[in-house]
C-alpha cells in the first residue's frame, strides 16, 4: 500500500497558470441539501470553491435557496422543486437538465444532505456527467437491488463512502468493513470501476487498474474531523480539484485519482491545522473548510 504524502501532492496538484481565467478551472455542479440538511450542501459547495474550482453551481430545494444564496454568494444557486418533506423532487429533473444545457458544468457532486430524495436515482443513472458520488447518493445506490449489475463501470466517477455507507453498498456488517478495510475498498472499486475511498482514520483511496486495484493510505487528519459535516467538506474539495485537473487533462480515471489523492490529504491537513487553533474538540466542519487555504499554502511552500 502506498502512502499519500506531501510528495504525492507535489506531483499531482493542479497548476494555476498566471494567465488563467475562471473557465480554466472547471465548473462544479453540486446537487446537495434538503430542508433539514442544507448545511451539508453549503459545506460541499463552499469547499469546491475553496479548493479552486472556477465556478460552482448549487442545485437545492427552493425553500432553502434564499438563505443559502445569501450565505454563499460566490455560488450560483439553482432553486428546484421539492417534496412535502423538503427533499429535492423528481419533478426537478427537467429544470436541472435545462440548466445543465445552458451552463455546461464539467462534473457533478451528488448526495450530501439529500436524504431519500426521489431525484437521486435519476442523478445516478441518467446524468451524463463525471460524478463524485457521496452520502445519500451512495445510500440510494445501495438500496437498488443488484446495483452492481446496472452500474456503467466505464463512467468517470469517484465514490466517497464512510464505513457505514460501504457496509450498505457491499451488504456486509459494518464490523467486517472496519476489520477488512483494504479488502473492502478494493471490492467496491472492482464493483464500481471508479476511484473509491473508504473514509476514517487513515482514509484509503483505491484506484482502478487492469489487474489488482492500487490502494493508497492518507497520512493527514485526526479526531478533529470526527464531527458532523466533515465528509461534506471532503466531497466538495475532491470535486473542486477534479474540476481543475479534468479541465486541463480530461475527465478520466487518472485525473479522478489525482483529485481524490490530493483531496483527502488537503482535507486532513486542513483538519489538523484547524485543530492547532481550536483543539481536537472545538473544530467545526466549517473550520476545516476555512483552513483549506492554509493547507494549500503549506503544500505549495
Ligand atoms: N449539517 C448537515 O446538514 C449535515 C448533514 N449530513 C448529512 O446527513 C446524511 C446522513 O449521513 P450520516 O453519515 O450522518 O449518516 P449515515 O449514512 O446513516 O451514517 C451513519 C452510520 O455510519 C457509521 N459510520 C460513519 N462513519 C463511520 C466511521 N468513520 N467509522 C465507523 N462507522 C462509521 C455509523 O456508525 P455508528 O455511529 O453507529 O457507530 C452509522 O452506523 C448525509 O446526507 C450527510 O450528508 C451530515 O454530513 C452531518 C451534517
Ligand atoms: N479519527 C479520524 N481521523 C482522521 N480522519 C477522520 C477521523 N474521523 C473522521 N475523519 C474524516 O472525517 C470525514 C467524515 O466523513 P463523514 O463520516 O462522511 O461525515 P459527515 O457525513 O458528517 O459529513 C471523513 O473524511 C473521515 O475520513
């Protein structure tokens, strides 16, 4: 197993040319949030911007759009139809497609805070964009019978489960997921065909390859990250980095792998840096997002 270190980042981090403009760094579409979990979408969209994406579009239920547009004015928000429970509704699909045709996002990050939204299945199977599949999008996939038989393995994707989501996808007890982390991340990587994480202390990143998938282990991050919303920050960081790498190099498994490796390292480092100021107890997920610029500075030094 390889270690993800500062040297890994020196090799893989996207470059920001002096003459670049926002179009050079890709456009992230975040489909995230619900009435009770708007914060997950906020953390994801904000982190994608902070990781360097040129533009972030955030599709969210219409009732929460005014508050979050004010909280994150740098994101372009798309208010969509919602169910009585405040989840993104299936009816939102047509408006989302119209928006995509007009604004041409480079990739989508789906799932944070979406709950059991009826839109998730369409996003998973009918959206023709590279995907970062997180949180409730992973849970929706796990609920679909024999999902691995239907999943298009050649699609450029990054999957970001924590052990609970991994156990649901592999239909195995969570204790087993934790005992066999290496085996489980390889197993899910084979089933998805995409770059696959297993989050937690020493997050694993599995990169698909012709023979045995290659697994990397992260060396940053600690218990300051064991707090609600840390994973929503991570999926945003990875999406923001992939937008840049994919725009420059193409949206394929190679750019997906670089985005995931750099993303988990920078996210862990941001948590470590936030803990220096706020302790392992006091770090909030938003502090981790706010420490990302310092993490970039450390890596770029
Ligand atoms: N402010 C907001 O809007 C926020 C919104 N959020 C949104 O909430 C939604 C639900 O996401 P979720 O992860 O909270 O619930 P869920 O998928 O049921 O997982 C829990 C299960 O997994 C397990 N488990 C997890 N990690 C583990 C680990 N490292 N190691 C071991 N076990 C681990 C855990 O184990 P246990 O605690 O039982 O030991 C439990 O069984 C999602 O949309 C997300 O985006 C949140 O991000 C919070 C802030
Ligand atoms: N003890 C720990 N050491 C290192 N990283 C951790 C630790 N606990 C949590 N994390 C990281 O924090 C994030 C938590 O993600 P997740 O469980 O999806 O949170 P949420 O759903 O609340 O956003 C993951 O990136 C995970 O690797």
